[in-house]
């Protein structure tokens, strides 16, 4: 007796669920990678240490001092003299500080604030606008905000093993950053 071999019928095709373009991809989400806060005093000494106190109050982190690269006689700055203080904030704290900074700006930024790489920055004239209490012994300082935007997967570029490049389609463009700012914070872009 001959055994009958099983015959598979490949004519019947099962429908394969396809993802549409409109379906949400979490790897394409734009998020704040870090927020850099900078106060440039232009001289070392007491004013610089007071500026460091302002940043420490705002971020609850220890700020870092920046040194001058060149000697500029007109500004009376010497090379390697500490002239500025900066701090990098990440996560929920960065979002909270950025929210306070944008509230001072009334959520209005000129288009020139956005870079080609999709980052943006702006400045404030007085730190007390952020909700910090005025202290006569410290004084009033202005500061720069700079926001670095990115997508999940940026770690690939910085990790220790298997370092690789990130494709240009995964970079945040200037237009995408502007759209993100308008949708997340309901921001207004001005033509300046």
C-alpha cells in the first residue's frame, strides 16, 4: 500500500495585516533630549558665583563654569578665565523649566530661533520672571535657553559597542521642530 502524502494547498492566501502610513510609530516621536541653560557674566569673581547660585536654585543641580578661549582686551577678558556658568537639564525637570521659560516669552518665538538640526534657543532678560524670588544680595541675571530635540534611538551614535550612524530621515529638521513647538506648546512663530 502506498501512503498518501499530505498535499498543501497554497492557492488559498491568508490576508497579511499591513500597517498604514497614518499608523503611529513611537520611534518617530520628537522629544526633548536636553535643555542647556547658560548665564554669561563676562568676568570672574563675585558676580559669577552669584550667577551660579541662580542656576542652582533653578535646576537643583551643580552648575559648571566655562572659561574664555581667547584674551580679549576690549572686554578685559583673559584666556582661561572663568566668565560664564552653564547647566544641562534632562527629563521632566527640563520640560518644567522650558515651560516656565516659554510662559515668560508668551509662547512666541521668531523662526530665526530654530536651527537646521531642529534645535531652538531663546533668551530671557531677568531670571526672576521664572518664578525665582528676588534677592538683593544676588541681583538680576539674564540667561540663555537652548533646547536639543531628538528621537528615540539616538543612543546608537553614542554607545560604546556597535556604534553606527543615524540616517538623515531620522534627524529632526527645522520644519519638524517648528511643527512640534506649535503642537506641543500651542506656540506662535513670528517672521523675524
